[in-house]
């Protein structure tokens, strides 16, 4: 069992991490952490704010 787990972990390390997946994980992390503090937060709100921040950064 330990060898199988080590093999899976090593395979995960070598797997490419596409920008789309990174963004989805970042948004999920932001949603999960803000939802703990404020039950009114929605995934859509996180998505909207992320898009606004992206636009602001591109304009700079």
C-alpha cells in the first residue's frame, strides 16, 4: 500500500498543472475561506471579483 501511494504521489508531482486548473483552485480556495466568515458569499461573487481584479491588473 505504501509503495502504491508513493507511486501516485510521484505521478502527481510530474503531472502538468494547467493555468485553468490553477485558477479554478485559487477561486475555490478564496470561496472556501470567505464562506467560513460570511455565509452570504457565493461562488459567483468570487468569480465576479476575480474577473474585476484581472481587468484592473491588465489596465495597469
